């Protein structure tokens, strides 16, 4: 099986020993994405809606670099600092995925890197 690390400057650079994503065959597996604005290299949004939007933009850019699209996502995992933010996150999530969303799991996480409110990762199908 072919395996290729994915990197784009249009998403936050990894802060440790990992890559933004790995393409393995026809699938892309992203690392967890934080609501970091890649142009400023910092979190600029405080609301759950703003942070969710930034995370999804970052995931979209990584999947585009891998030759795919956000619409190719088959599984998304969402980590929320507080499950009370689920409604606000869902509103933004719907803007990006519309009527045909991928499978999804949502977790409440005791603490996320940088004390952000949300982190997401995705698995996407990418045609060769």
C-alpha cells in the first residue's frame, strides 16, 4: 500500500511529531485540527461557531491538498470542551456538510490543546 504524508501551508503546521494527514491508498486520515488561523498561527475566534468554522476550513484545506474534498469525508470525530457547545457546532457543521454529512462521533474532552473549545479529525475517501 502506498502511504504519503500530506502538508499544506493553508492549514496550521503540526506542533509536534505528527503530520497534518496521511494518504493511504484511496483514504486520507487527518490529524486532529485545532481552530488555529494558519495565516496568523494563533486562535483568533472565541465562540464555538467561529472555532468550529476555522477547524472545518483547516480540514477542508488539508483534504484539498491530498487531492480530495471535505465532501469526501466518510467519518468525522469531534472533540468538544463542553457538550453544551454541541448546538452551535452543529449549526456550522451543517453549513459545511449540508444534507449528506459523513458518519460522526462527538466526545466531551476534559482538556484540549491550547484550551480551545473544539478539535476535529476526519477520514475521507479520495479517488485516484
